[in-house]
């Protein structure tokens, strides 16, 4: 289901709760909302009103979802200016060209722990979404 983008900074500033397999519907809502939102490269669940640690983003093979994502390694810092669908301003942030992310993937109704590496634009989008899960507004 397509959801409205949350702009309430107090709500967005709260760290997300761990996601469970019962939150699969939120993941689908993220994908649906991304597809219906112009210029949307990624979303975190709090941006559509959920308190769960779930992100979705456009990867090389289409939409990808991560439950409980954590950046476990990063390399090659740089400064970026980012916009956000939840904020009416751009923000200057420190990002990394390469990141390794540990997360849960929903497979056959169960979580499987995975680790993936991302670089470039996709790495920046993932970092932005993971920041949202931590309650960091960017």
C-alpha cells in the first residue's frame, strides 16, 4: 500500500525498534511507496509511519529490502549534500564510498542474516536510510 511521507521531525528523531518477520507488510509498503514517489531512491520505515528498522532502496537489480540494517564497515569518506523526502531542506553530511552492511533478509517466512557491500550512489542511499533508522535526520 502506498503511504504518505512522514515529515514530523519528532517522530523521525526516534530510533527504530527491531523488525520481526511479522513486519513483512511494512517492507511491501516501502516498495509500493518508493515506486509511487517521484525521485525516490530509498526509504526507511519511519518515513511511512512505522517504528520498525526496515529500509528499501533501488539497487542494481531493482528494489531491495533490509530488516535491521547495520553498517559494519566503511571506507573512503567524502562530504555530500543530500535532500530528503521528509525534510524541506538539504543537509551536508559525511558519507563513505564503500560500506558493508549486515542485515536480516526475509526468506521463506524466516530471517536470514546477510552481509553485503555497496559502493557509490547506492552506498550513499543505504547510509541515508540507515541514518533514518537511528533517528538521525538528514
